[in-house]
C-alpha cells in the first residue's frame, strides 16, 4: 500500500445520502477477477447522465469525494472501494459511513473522513470552485479560505495509512504468536488442526 | 474452559481462538476453517501472487465453485465439459481452478459429486464443525452457526488475510439471545420461524451482535432446520448466528469425511458438550418469541424484514409508525406491484425456486416433495426449478425418488449451485414476474432485474407451484404428512 499522508486537490461535491454499494458499483461488475479497471463501472448508472460530476472537466480524476450520511451501505463487496480507488479517489468525506465500507476502504488505502453535516455543507460550497486539503497527521481538513475542520480516526488505521502498512504484512510479522497458538490448540483441540486431511 | 465467570457460547468459542489480545481490545483470532468460492477469491489469490505470499494452511481451506455455475448439465455424454456461455462466469471458474492447485488448496470441481453451495458442502463434508471459527467471502456463512460454530462472512481483503495468516483482527461483538419458547405448529417450518424473527428484529436489529438462538422450538429443530435459521442471521444484521450443539448435532457430524474419528471424536464431543452457555451467563440483549404465534410466513416487500403470515394481507405504508419506513414501504409496494389490503393468498406467482444455501438440503427437498406428491404445477406457473444444495443431496434425493415426484409434478430437476437466489448464473426471474422462492433475500433485482421475490419455506414454495399463487400449505396438504 502507498503511504497516505496528505490529500490535496479538487473534491467532488457529490453530497448524496445513503449511497449504497450497488450505486457505487453495480452487481454485474462482481464477475471480474482483478481489482483493476473498475472505474468503468463506478457510479455507472449516475454516469449515464452526460452532465454527471464524475466525468466533468473540473472533477474528472479528483482525489476527494464529498458525500452525505451512511455512505457505502448495502453489500460487503470490496469492489466498491476498488472502484473508487480506480477513479483516483484517495479520500471520502461524509457525516457517516457503513462499517463494512469504511473497513474495506481502509484496507485499500482510502481515507474515510467523518465530519459533521455543517462542515460538509461548507466543503460542498468550497469544492465548487476551489481545492480541499486533508492532512492525516494533524487530522485536519482545510480550505484556501482559512476553514479548518478536525476529524477523529482510529489510531491503528492512522498508523497503517501513514506508513503504507498492509494489515497482512503486519499480521505475518506475528508469525511466532500464530505458530504458538497452532501448537497449543493442536494439542487441546487436535481435530480442529486437521481440516481437509481426513482424521 | 470451565473456570471463571459464566460465559455464553459465543464467549467460549471466542476465548478458545484468541491468538493475541491487543491494547485497544481487538484480538487476533485464529480461523479453523476457510471456505473459498469463485466470486470473492480471485483478487485475494492475485494479491498473494503479487506479494509472493503463500497460503498458510491450505489444509484448513476448501475451495468450491457455486455462484456462477449453470444448473444444467456440466458434462456431455462423453464426459467433456460443456462450456459456460457467459465468458465472465467462465473466467471466474477458470481462475478458481487455476488458483486452488497453485496454492495447494483442495478444490471440489464443478462436476464432482461433492460439489455444491459452500454452505451446504461445509457441514455435509464434516469440514464445518461445532466450536470452530469458520469464514467465507460470503455473508451467508452465518449458516454454519447452526452446528454451534462461530461463522461469518468476510470481504476480499479479509479473504486474503486469512489465506496468508489463518487469522483475522476482530473486535468482540455484543451478544443477543433470541429465545423461541414453546413448539411450532403443524406445517410451520424452520424457514417460517426465521422469517418471523426477521420481521420482529427488523433488518438491522442484530447489527453489532452475534445472536444465539435458544429455546424449545430451536432445540426441537433438526440440524438442517438449525442451519436454515442461522443462515439468515445476517438478514437481521447480525454478524453471526449460533445454536448450541447437542446430541442431534453430534449425530449429524459423526462419520462425515472430515469429521474427527476414534479417540479424537470422543475428545471433540466432550469439548463440544461444554460449549453451551453457562447458567448465569448474561447476554447484552434478550428477545423472546412465542413459537405458537408463528404461522407459515411470506414476505411482501423488498427487505427480509417485510414479513407477514400467509393468512394476512399486504400492509399499507400507513401501518408503519416510522416515516422513513413508510417511504420505504411505499417504494417496495410499487416495485412489487402490490396493493395494500390484498390477501397474501391472492398474490399470483409465475415462478417457483426451491434451492439456495437457506433451503436446499435433503430435508427441504423432502418437505417440498411431500406437498408435490400426486399433485401438478399450475399451468400459470411458467418456470419452477428445484436446485439441490450439493451433488450428494441430489444423489440422496434421487435414491429416495424425490426427483421423480418433482418431474412428474412439472418442476425441473437441476444441478447444484446458488442459482436463482442471486442470478449470477443463467437462472433468473424475468422483470415484472413474481417468484415464490426458498432463498434468503428479496432485494430489488436480486433474482434478476425487475424480479419480484416472495420468500417462503420449501413446503410453501411447493404449494405455490401447485396453485399458482401464494398458498397456506396447511390448507392444501394434510399437515400430518408435512412432518
């Protein structure tokens, strides 16, 4: 994973509430076998409108998305995070996110920033004409107009994002503890340690 | 595991699987069994390949294709594979067939007798065991909780994490007891029970919880029935469902291919007997349901919480107090093409689907066959298919002559897979048509774009096939013969 310290650039003033994962990436995109190229399916239905924000000259490739309440609700498909990533989005700002989506986003190096609706409203205004700046270290969102909003983030997630650390790599470093568990459980619950090797 | 304060079943399984406790309270949890299918695994294997990582415990991993497979014949008379028409489905299947051997994972192939829906295959093979932690990149993994296993669905990055480390970093869930007191009436099945629970808890009532289903009505269920109940825990938002293992569970597991044998079997049973929630242990929430209140249950809307007894009528948005639910109900009714006040038994169906990880085990097929025996499908029912949960279920059903009953009644007898539950394969319900379906989700477009799903039990689906409308199976068949 690439380290993520700051995100700076245009922010798509999307603003919709209850955006479910079917809206972010329709089900027929689940038939792919790679994570790449999913931007084609991102917001597919909305983007059938030629005047959509995502393909506009101003916001195409923008690294920040501003949305309404409960962003990413619905199915657990990680394709939603992959689709945003492939669109070039590195951070989503919203008043709330579905748990599964924010977990999937984090695991793919996308920052989810939770801010109150009033801050979202202000950023939606600014985003029409100017860039937005997110600094993960100081946990702030700022604008060229002296706006400054601070946000909370799980310390573990922050640490992983700043260092570009992948969770699999971190857990692999705990190999000794995992092996110790396997040895112990293998003695007390040997039947669980066998799996497809017929007992 | 008998020391200290009284613990729930969930807490006992959790405690037995903690590899490490972190400062923030999250735990690295060991995963005993990992089921892999073709839809949510390709990107996980690809990530391992790109980072040069291996599967830590291929022996604790089992791969089975199920979502994309057509339910028509997969081999021609010469034994050659009949190509899958949809190139994307074929590609996902090919990826699993390449990835499994490359990473040393046992693959049950598309035409093997053991192939089937992962959630049917796991218990059937004795791969899923009581007290085990079981994951799969599929939300209906909750199913295996019917054996007393802690089982839940995960995303693709987590699939990768489990493949590489055999662990997951998790926070402990809250616990909820759903106690079903008394006995289910004649003609009322496990599916009716869980649909009723979906209606009581609503679609998000279980969010943040692991639910343990208890009480006389749950104890009375067969293991197949318990798998049906736990399967739909996710439909009320729960992370997982659990039912304490008992003698019925042990009898179900014993002798299956990957079940423990000999002395290990005895040790395992002794351990499993200690899993039941201790007297005095407390749950974060308790919900009590009276079994006698439950009728054969159907859904009218586009969320599994939209349930109503078959004897009831289509509700009106005004029946709901919550304004957002009123709005959702109005939308659902428009999508479903239903008018408030219509008796549910007047709702005509053009399609019937008997199958899915919720209801495709042998007991489900027997229940449907009991209703269909000596009866025939209504001419207005355009499409009616029976999709067994696995090749072994199929073989057993054929040995019992159930396939003949279905075929003589005018239903199609298919090859095992997920099929019309979600229509990733060619089995879809056409736009605007209704389906009486034994599956688990009645979401907008779930069974095909524009499809209208009514969730029902296998016996109720069979009854709908006979009459061409949603029907109280208790009026159609002698309930004593329903078992």
